C-alpha cells in the first residue's frame, strides 16, 4: 500500500540549512575574490529545476517505498539494522548509483532525462540542485535488487539520501584537491569537475557517487589535468533559462532524430545507442571523440 516516507527519516531534510549556508559561503568568496563562479539567471534556473524535482520526488519516493516493501517480502537474507549493514549498503548503494549514472550517459533515452543536470555552463553549489524531473520517474527501479537481498526499504531510502547529500558539496571550484589517499578512494570536487566538463578528454568520465573506486576499476576514470581547465556545459549548449525547455530539450531532439531515421533498426539505435550516434553524420560519441583525440596526440 502506498504511503509517504516519514520526513524525519530523510537526511536531506536536515541537510537543507547546510546547503543554504554553503551556498552563502561560496557566494561570499565568489564576491570577495571576483571569481565569476555564478551566473544569476543560470543559478536561479538550477534552483527552479531542484524545486520541481523535489515536488515530483515526494510522490515517486512514496511509490518506491511501497515497491521495495513488497519486494522485501521475498528477501534472500535477513540483513537487519546493524552497524555492518550500513557498511554493506554504502557499497551496494554506491555501486548501483554508479551504473545508473554511467548508463544515463551512455544510453541516449536515459541521457535525455539526465542531461538537465549538465546543461549549466557554470559549476557551483547551485548547480548541484539542477536535478532532472524525468529521471525521478524511473530512477528507483535501479535499486530493486537491494530489498530482494535483504536490505530494509527504509534503510535503502535513507542511504540514497545520504549519497545525495554527499554529492552536493563536490559541485564547486573553490576546493582544489584533497590528500592523495582521499582522492584515490572518494569522489571529490576535482573528480566531479571532470564529470561536468565538456572537454573531449573528460566526456563521460567519473560517474562516482561517493566512491571513485568504481570508475578506477571499470575504466571510466579521468584525472583533472591542470593544463586543461574544464569547460562546463554540454557539447551543444541550449542557452535557455526556461525550465520546461531545460527539462525537455533532449527529448525533443531525440524525437526528431527517431522520426528522420530511415529504418526501424536505426530508430532503435537513436534511442539506445550513446548520444552522438548518427546514421548519416559523423560519429560524435564520447568514446569515438576520445580515440580521435588520442590518435592526434
């Protein structure tokens, strides 16, 4: 049966004052050092996307809780609420997030939902709030295996919120680098600047949530190069602050490509192949562009 997740169990609720405080601190340093980290209209549109996502997510989180509770009846193990359960779920949740995030870059229909988060041409703590609306409608499906293993549904949703809180602070240019051991294990502002960059060498890299180890293990890691400053945004910027256009522009472009595809097979390729694939144009997929860049070097 559907019911809302108790607000008092959501770490994001308690983190909101800290989100606002950190934005205020970043704005202060931006003003004091004249860093040009913020563009007013873009920041406001990011906040608007975040508010819209929050409204949608209230409903979807309740549906997810109901679905996870149903699946939990068929669990294989009785994991329960123990300290070691939290250790396990950090890795299980983060590994799930990695694949959800990575495939959101490598499958165009998923990219159409996720691209909103990358369409800002600046990177700051307001950008972290630039959350997708469409992604909220299906993202909880990726975690369906956790209640079947035996993780309690409420623990799962709390862990997902903890991950979201962690990912907030990595959206900044103010913090350069941490000690090498920390940079080796955890997602950091340096790693996440790479993820938000549209430079060819940085495209579709560093999909980490909390732990960067998955990217290192699975071949999607790129180190921030001090000689190659990240250029934020997407490869074809949309230049709009209209929230509905931000949320829908890639779906519109995808539909146009599907309509003009000459065969059913090509239509499916436009939907499920990585962004940049074309049946009649140059191959602009990230992997292809990186191979060409390496060949030139």
